[in-house]
C-alpha cells in the first residue's frame, strides 16, 4: 500500500510517500480502507518530536515507533479480527486509530490502517468521508471538556472558536441549548457565526476578560489569558476549562511544552471552585464516538472543510496548519 512515512523527528520535510506492507490486524481490530484522514495539531507534535517529553509517552525516543503519521480517519472496513462483533467488511466507519494518548503516530495517512473496534463508530450516511474524518480528535476533546451539567440558557464563551476544537465546542454547546460567544481573529468570525455562535468577538480589537461580560463557562482553547484574568469574565459558580494550544511550540517549552501550566491548574483545582476537578472515571471513547455520530446524523454538528490534499501533499497540509492560512479542517483524501 501507499503511505506517508516519517523517517525521523523534524520538519514536514522528513515525510515521504512510500510503498509499505499493509498493517497486521489483531483479534479486536478491523482493517480499514482509508478514504479520508485529517490533520490536527497532535500530528505536528509527533512529526516534530516536540515537546521532547512526548517521546517518552509512547511516540518513540530516537524516532517514531510507528513511522506512519495520522490518527483521524474515515473509510470502509476491509476485514475484521475474529473477536470483532460490531463491524463487518463493507461498513463505513470513522474514528481515531490509536489506543490511549494521541502523542504518537497512528497510521492514518495510508491507504489502509488497522484500528481497535472500540475506537470506531458507524459513519452517518448524511456526511462525507472528508467530513467524518475531520471530527474524531477535536470532537472527543470538546465532548470530554464540556461540563456534563451544561444546561439550556447558560452562557458559554469559546476562546479560539474558529479552530478545530473550538468550532466543535461552539456547535456542541449550542446543541445543549447554551448561548455561545465565540472569540477569534476577525478573518474567522463569519465562519464562527455560521456555526451558530450568538455573538462573536475579534480578539485583536476586544479583550473578553475586560469587557464586563460574565459567563457560566469559559472554554479556553489557546490559553492566551491567565486564569486570574479569565476569572474576571466568569459568573459566580462559573467554570474555566483550559484546552491549551501551545501554538506549535511558540507558547510552550521544548522539553515539557505546556504541561507545567496544566499541572499548576490541577494543583489549584481543589482550592478554586471555578476549576474542574480531576475526573477519574471519564466516559469511554466508544461512548463518546457514538455521541458524535448522533450529532452528525441529526445535523447538530457540521464539520467545516477548509481544504483537501492528496497523500503526497501531507507536508504542505502540515505547513498550512502551522501557518493558520486555511479556515476549517485540513483533510487528506486517498
């Protein structure tokens, strides 16, 4: 099969399309013929090998253990392991390709990939393979971090509303009945409005932490304001959730990235009611993927595709991702 192969950590120039063998399929996995895969920031992290700590978290110390990047994909089941019960050949599916943390290559930038059965959901018939491939990682992050008690009529501010995770959070919060304010650069605000935001803020012209508005939830993707600053924009009893985009290394250290900031907030959370407590029993990816599939099927979630690329153009897609030159999700088609 054809696949993008990563020879070492570094710039997108370390990637090249090669002919390699199809992956083996374990008893609880399916082999998927990939029709589309998407590019997201975690792909950049593993290609670049930064922050360095990720190499100890499964990516590989000297070079990537799995040489084929990519984790989010959609396609058709080619074959199934003997313990697989939910899917059979010909089924259309979408999901992530890795078990556990995302900071490692998942083999999605290839014509075929082996995927754990529980990481997949049936692809709804009303969305394309490209749309479905744009959902898994960003959608799962948004679902995991939106408070379970979010109620109709509550006020939610999404900082970074025009990005992958932010655009999912806007739509999911609206689906739960919240009133949503989206914050981003002015060139993305039309898209944020189209996603359903009730109000938009151009972060180059207005500081949401100083405009006097208060919210039940601040869903902060970029983390470009401190927690004390964001507290000014929270209602009493409100919640602050940090996703933490380190802007492709610009906002995090080479060794640990943005992890020290997260550790600080975790240490503060027992003493600050506005910080979420550590969830020791999070919902499974299988359950969350089912929720995303339902939202897609009912039209409450619509991925925005900014541009599609061929397999040989994956390096260009990663460069465009880091430069922020394309609105919407970047998708690789096979």
